[in-house]
């Protein structure tokens, strides 16, 4: 049986205290979710174990914690179903966009589309991993979020290598019409995914990591469109190489944002 608990924490008025609480509770495998209301200085927990051990861990932080209320949490099963449906939807969207951009990136010779296709592939893997831990503990969800960040870092290294290789050995000017057209389709898919994820209003690490991935993708798609337009004006490979490098810098930034969720 899942329980819903409210805990008042007198000294919790900024993210630093929230981080202290999350660190104190990260070893509790039966905690499904933890949400913070700074205005009311309230913790909202969904968990499966006795509240006494949880309270002891929070009280030890000397933040003025006080147990307010615990009741049976009926909605946890429905929340998991909603998260699963949302992640399946964005997984399918990203998988389709990856295939489209990978093929068209090769055809057009665009490093920007190539970068975006790899980003979509990494996202699809991450959404798949997140599906595995929807009903898992907060600790497991945090570990999946970290793994998501590692995947992004690996993607960034691969992409920057490809940008350097093309800069040194050269490449043909990419097909700007394909760059722009495919990126418009991809940005539509990512905006749809972002809307689906935002409807969940989840603060759990694996869902927040998914939101970061998708938000980064929207910026990436816009960048490829801009690079395509600059390619028309300049008749050069430079805009495509530049956007490729920028994309992978954004990928690195997204990875470190995910690590900071922990």
C-alpha cells in the first residue's frame, strides 16, 4: 500500500535545503516521489514504508521538521500509468525523428542533421530507460537520470569529434533545403513531446531529465534551421559546422543540468 505524507520543514525556504532533504532520503528505496512546496515549506512524499524512519532522517538535519499528515495514496497507480503513456508517446516520436534525420542527414551531408539524429537516438534510449523505473524507488529514478546524463556526454564527445574531423578534412556544402525541411518536422515533433511531458507536472528526476532532453532538442532544431538559411546566403559549409559544434555544447550543458538534479 502506498502512503502520501506531508511534512512541514520550518527552515526549508530555498533549493539548498531541498538538496539536503533529498540527500538524506536518497537511500530510502520505497520512496516513489518527493515534491517541495517552498511557499508552504512543505514536503509531499509518496512512499511504501513506515513514516517514523523517514522522519528520523529529516529531523536529523535540524531544519525544524514536523510530521503533518499521512494517508493512503490512491493515485500512485494512475500516476504511473500516465507517466508510462507519456514516455511511450515521446519514445515513438523520437525514434521516428531519429530515423528520418539519420537518413536525411546522410543524404544531405549535414553535420547539423547528423547531430540532431544522434540526439534523438540518445533521447529514445533515455525514455526507454525511464519506462523501466516508473514504479521504482526515488534512488533508482535518480540513477536513471545520471545514466541519462552520461549518455548525453558520450553523444557530445562523438559529435565534437565528427565536427573536428570535417573541419580538418573538409566536406561538401550540405543540401540546405533538406536541412530546413527536416528540421521543421523535427521541431514539431519535439514541441509535441514537450507538451506531453509538461502535462505530467512531475518533479521526479527521470521525468525532469526527459524534460531537459526535449527542451534542448527544440533549441537544436531551431539552430539547424538557422544554419540552413545561412548556408543559402554564404554558400559555405561553415554554418553547418558551427551549428554542429553548438549543438554538442548544448548537449554537454544538458548533461550537467541533469547531474545537478541529484
